[in-house]
């Protein structure tokens, strides 16, 4: 994921991010199936999708922590 896309994700709300994670997980299942069937040509796409999911989950955690921090003040 490029830095520009990452900065766009930071501005989105948590519901959009959760739905994006679910969408990417479905894509991984399809890509893994295609890879096992020999249809996929880009074998690194699963790795890239996993990285994208990790980045989105990091953003979600960051938002959760900042929200909890503001509640304690």
C-alpha cells in the first residue's frame, strides 16, 4: 500500500476500515484458492494483502488508543 493510500485510510472512520479488512480477507481466500489451483500468476499478492490488513489493523488500534486516551482526560 502506498503512502498516499495509507494517509487516506487514516482519515476514514472505523466502520469503513473494518469492512476493508473483511474485504481483503475474502480476497486472500480467493487468491489462495487460485494459487493452489495453479491459476494465479502473482504469487506475492497474498503477502501484500496480508501486509495491507496489518497496516489497517494498526490504524484501527491507533484510533482506539487515542479515543481511550481522550476519554481519560
